C-alpha cells in the first residue's frame, strides 16, 4: 500500500491511497465468500452458487463495499502512522476505484486535531490566592455540632422575636388586592436565621410577640422565577402563633461521644483540627493546579477549526437540553427567555474552552509520556464511588451500559495526572 497526504483548508487531510491489485483481489474474494455463504439463491445450496450468479444476485458493488470495509481499518492505520496524523474524527472514503486485477485506489478525507503550540508548563513561578481557615474555624465546627444536637423549646415569657428564633405562624400574601398564588400557609415553621423566603420576609418577623397580627411589606427580586412577581411590591398578613428558641447542648465529653463516639472533647477537637488542616491543604493544591493550568491555557496557542467547535456546541446543547428536561424545564423556552444570540455566544465560549482544555491536557500527557493503567482506572472509580455514595461495581455496571463513559473516565484520570505533573514541576507563591 502506498499513500500521499495533503492538508486542505479546515485542517482536513486528503489522502490518496493505493492498495496493490493482489491484496485488493484477495479482499474481494474473502468478501465474496462471506456474502455467498449467507444468501439464498433459488436452485443452489448456500455457498454453492457460481461466482457470476452470486455477483449478479447481490451486486458487485456490494461485494466491493464489503471488501473495502474489511481492508480499510488496517491499511488506514498504517497511513496514520506513516504521516503522523492526529485524527479529530473518524475518516471517510470520499471515492474509490476498484476493478478486479487492478490496484484499488481510494481518496480518503479526515479532519485532524489542530496544532497545539504548547506554552511553557514547567519551571514557572506562579502566584495563587492562598486559602486559610478562619481563625475561629474550630469554634464554628464545634458550634455546628452543638446545633446538630440542639433542641427547640417554646418561649414562655412575653418577649419579642429575635433574629435567631424559630417561629410558627400563618401568612397570606397580596400584590395590591390580588392574592398571590401559593402565597399562603397555616402553622408554618420558619428558622429566622436560615430563611429561604424572599429578602426582607424573615427580618419582618423579628420584633413581634406571640399572638400578634401584623403585616410585612416586601419586594420580590427582579430575578424571581415567576415572571408575574419579578420586582413586584407585596404585602403579607401575619399571625404569629409560637416563638421557639434553640437550646444548645453543653460542649463536653458527652457531646463528643454523641458526635462520633470520641472518648473526650479533646479527641473530637483533634479530629476536627486534622480535618481542617487536610481541607486547607487540599484546597490550596486545587488552587495551585488551577493557577498553573490557567497560565498554560492563556499562553498556549491553538487555531481551532470551526467544524470542531460546531460539534462541541452541538454536544453542549444536547447536554443542556437533557439537563433542562431532567428538571422539568423546556430548553427552547429557556433559550428564548435569555436570548438566542446570548445563549449561542455562551455555548461557543464553552465549546472553545472545553476543546482547548482537552487538547492541552492531551499534549502534556503525550509530551510527558503519561500512561493510564488499570490501577489508575480502579482508583478513579473508587473516588467516584465515594463521591456518589455508591459502589465500584455499580460504577462499572453503568460504564458497561454506557461505553462512552469510559472516555470521560480516562479524561478524568489524564487530567489528574497532568495536574500532578504541573504541581510537581512548578514553584508556587501565595499572593
């Protein structure tokens, strides 16, 4: 087999392939034999019909197509190696000439990945925004544990509500004289310090006594999910039934035992301190990796062809559509609401970012000869199982049902290994 390669506009390789007549004829005969054994021709047993009869019955072009389908993968693999082609998508045969006794010639086209002019990714000094735990981080964690084991008790004395109380109340909302749909409730319990109501509502419940009836004036946010209520001024009628206060347990050895079966409060504090240190270190490693990758990303030059971008945009659209449907939303309505031009702009920016990220990771992995072994895959599956609170066996079963997931998994492993390379070969300085 001989080949000639020419790079066309759009980073498309045009390859003229010539396979010698003897090999082409052998491929044709193998294809003929396979087809003849699987066709029923009246008057002949399977596989026993003469060649000319079979050719007339199934068509010579079908046999040629089968022969090319069988011979092409191996021969094109040699072309890829010979011309060092980095394919972006599968190649396609644009045309061929195939006559028995003559060389088989094919014109093949294949889109290539763009050239990556990789920036310096080693021996850099990179600044990063250092993360530090708050000075009172330990106290906050202990307070969280106290709150987890806290109890709510009714306030019996005649006092006004405070910002950290929990209240039970009736409410009914109006915009003008019109009642707000789903804007009423009876005996509703609300933690005023952790309210999920619109801004100003919980604050309006502070400073009132049990049994009091009053109104709250609020304004709905401009980005509220119901168009009718966006920016609307509303009034809620309130009847306050109960005021409850949160009683925190004493911070002692007994609480430590409840929290995690620690022998003492000191042991609990040691465990929290270790967790905080690990979290701080992990976050700083993430920030360092992000800082160096961003630098390499900004300084790397890649001229990405439009066809590649368009495919990625389509993939992002499909992902977004599926995600919207999973949340009971209509993708087309969301696009119309935000504006088609704005959405398309965002999709294109995301597509370029994804492609460039992927190509940079691939280039560094190839340059560093990073290999992905079975243990790397097992390690990644174990991490995913922990993250999604499932088992490795379940992850593998999902991958078996969706083979495309393996490429995502491999990309995750490659990204992790590239990040390790970047972290180990650069110097980092906190801002």
